[in-house]
C-alpha cells in the first residue's frame, strides 16, 4: 500500500497514544546494558566467563518500531513490528530461551494465554515433587529481572537431578 509519510507517522503516533505507551525522554540503553553485563558476571553458572562476550551486544540500541498497515481493516490501522536485534539483552534472551527449551519441553509452546496458563503447563510436566512445589509458589506476575534468577535456579535444579 502506498501512503503519505505524514499519514504513516500519524498512525504510529495514534498507536502509541491509544495503547498508553510513552516515549522516553532519554535513552535507557546504556543503563540496561550495564545491568545485562552485571547479570552475566553475577550468574556465572548460566554463562561461563569465557563465553560471556557472545551474549553482550557490543553496539546496543533501543528497539525500533515499524508499522505494517492492515489494509484489510477499516481505517487501515497498523500492526507494530519491533526490531529487538540491537537491544542489549537480545543475545542473552535468545540463549536463555534455547536452554529453557532443552530442559522444559512444552507442547504447543507458542500457545500460552498468560502467565497463569504457563505455570499450569509447567506444573503438568512430570518432575521431582520438589520442583512442582517450586512451580506452585511462583508468582503469576513475573517481574523483569527475577526471570534470570529463576532460570539460574531452574537450570541448577535440573542439572542436579
């Protein structure tokens, strides 16, 4: 679809405004990069210190948004497409995803409604009763940084059995 640039940017601004998103005044990428580096140093059990460089993005940038216009809908709204490849934690998240997939084989891994559904799926996997107890006390709302702690303890637990 061909459209004017002004109309495209207006749709992007409308999407941001309608979804209660805010535009940051300053770029938090450097601060987040420091936190990622500190997490890699702190959790050496997950990432060996000789391999740490593989999971640090050397030139991080804030993720960018692009809008794909939905031409089949009225008013042609946008579908946001976010490029995370330059984000500070992209490589680390990719590695943790691969490790979790090897330790927790979930059927239909892309069909999770919410965090409660995810916890239920994890609880149905036959494991040690202590592990099922651990899953039952997990909060249904998982904050931003504790998943690193959770992943570390999960990998340690699975490796010890």
